[in-house]
C-alpha cells in the first residue's frame, strides 16, 4: 500500500513541518509528500523552512511542492508575474501585510519559488492549491456541484485535491448526466452527456492534513497532536 501525504499552509512554520515529518514516519506506507502551496506567510521569517524543503534532511520524506496563494502574491510583488503586483493581498490585508511578506522571505529563494508548478496530475488525480480555474479559488463543502464539475472537467480528472479553503472535506459527485438542448437552422437537438463518479477533496491546512491511498481510494484526515497523529475517516457529502 503506497499512500500520499497532502499538506498545505505551513506558512514558514519549521517546527510544525518537523512535527508533520515525525508523524509521517509513524504512518505505514506513506511514500510521497505533496505540499500544496502556502509554504510562506507574513507571520514569521520563512527562510529556515524553505531551506529545509529545498534540502531535506536524512530521514525526511522528500517533499514535492507547488506554489499557493501567498507565493503568488510575493512573486507578483517582486516582479515575477510581469506587470502584476500584490493587489489582492493589499485589498484583503493592507500594505502592512505586503511589507511583512516581503521581509519574511529572502530574495535568494525567489527563483526557486518561481520555478514551482501550478499543480500536479498523478494518475486520475489533480493536486492544486486552489482549483483549475484560479490559484485563489476557494472550493468548500458548500460549493455548487456545477462549479465542482467544471473544475474537474477542465483537467479531465476524477479526483481534485484542493487546499485553498483550509477545510477538510470530501464531496462525491455521484454520477448521472447533463442534458442540453441545441437549437440551430437544422432544428432542435437534445444531447445527453454521462457524468462519471468524481470527488473534490479539501486536504486541510497547517496541523490538519490528509493521507490518501490511490489504490483503494481510502482517505484519512490527520490532525497533528502533541503525541501522535489522529486519523479520521472523512464524512462523505453528495452532490
């Protein structure tokens, strides 16, 4: 059994990352660690965590990282996104947050952050910080099924793992069909497109992360505690 660990929202917290690594060493079959963005944040200096992610210690589960919303804001402000800047961050958190973010990350890490991918496609799964539509797209357990289906079909995957909302959830789109009517000069035609069973999964953030077994489709939600990680089977929602 080969399982994936799915983590996000470390926000420069090296101590939290070390606790996650220790917990993963006690979990059977975990062979891949995916860090789905928000490696950095304005709350603390992030350099030590970035160094650890870039140069894992012996015994670490090697992390595969993508960029998230906070990385996008930093790279935009630093000129790595053309003529963009951190407008969304300024609007939501103010100029002080922008200044704090700039101070939290040394410039030597910027080329590496800029080299990170938007997401991963593994087997029939998409691993993304937000969604296939946008890095800041917050999918939750209350998002419309039509929006969820759109985000899945954009990438032609059956499972979409997302981290932006910070929530842990699993929503099942249980199949069925989409009916449409097309009217043109040749008359009116009715079309029906089958929708396979698909899932959108919120992996959590910070001390809350997820373990996934792609062979069995088993998903466990994990909370890092003071002693040992506590697995919880997800409650399924249906859309």
